[in-house]
């Protein structure tokens, strides 16, 4: 190695990644334990709405290797990678498939959670926008998807371990420092203006998902007075 380094992951991408790791872990734990933690499960879900909205915008406006078009796994890229002919920085084609699968699964998970209920005390912030029957179906789907999410997380950890031990490709370090040893071009773009746009859209998505804009439910009718005789 000649010691040359390239700027691979920008700071917003790295912050998103690690905040999402914490949020997914906390949501899985709180969802499995339930009880008094279910309210925190809902708050974490709202936080993830903001994170995912940010990443979707940053996948268009962010720096080079954070952009979806840069690592989109086309059939040609996948074939080249399987043949050992793919060359590039950032997510390889198989890793890109995992990224899109995880983002899609998490989006479905948080959307269904917004309308879910537990038939006891908890309802999602947008529960009032759907019927109880539809909410029940979304609740069932939300619970089913959590199993797929656990499987995908385990597969992700296994892939990182495999690349680190058998292919000598350290995937975690660049996601911490932002830099990687290599001969490619450093990431460009993703400046302050793009960051502000992504944050504003993420905030708008969070506000919309919170249901704060919904009208207050009508007060319950007054209790009938009991005759004194």
C-alpha cells in the first residue's frame, strides 16, 4: 500500500448509518419486550421516519458514494462482480442490493407502524386515518416484517465479518473515519445547501408522520347526571 487515502463516506452518511444502527436495535428490543416500552417503540419509529426521509434525499443530493445512482446494482455490475471483474469504491453490487433491501424493508416497517395498534393502549400516530380492520392488517404485517428485519440485520453483520476476516476488506473503519486506503477519486458534492434541503424534508416527513396536524378528537359526551332520589 502506498498510503494514499480517498474520502469515501461524508459525515451526514456516517451519522445516518450509526443513528440508524442504534434506532433499529432499540426498536427491535422495545418491540420484543413491549409493555411500558411500547411508547418508546413508537417514538423510535418516528425518529426512523426522519432518518429514512433524510437518506432518500441524501441519496440524490449527497456526495459521490452516497448517491443511489452511483451504486445502483444493475445486472451488468452484478455479473461483473460475480466474475471478479468489478472495480469501484463504496458499496459493491451485492452490498448495494442489501442497502436497497434494508431501506425498503425499514420504510415498509415504519409506514405500517404509523397505523398499527396493540388492542390495549397503543395506537400509531396515524391510526385515525384508517379503519380498525385495516389497522389490524397493518399491525400483522408490521410484526411479520420485524422477523425479516432481524434476518437481514444478521445477514448484514455476517457479511461485514466475512469481508473483514476472509477478504481483508475493512468495511467498518471507513464508516467511522470517512476515509479509505485506495487509488480511486475522493467523494465530491453533498454541500451545506444539500444538507439543509435534506434536513428540511426529513423534518417535514417527521411532522407528517407524527399526526400533529390531525384535528383534535371531539371531547367525550358529558356523563349523565344520576338523580338524587
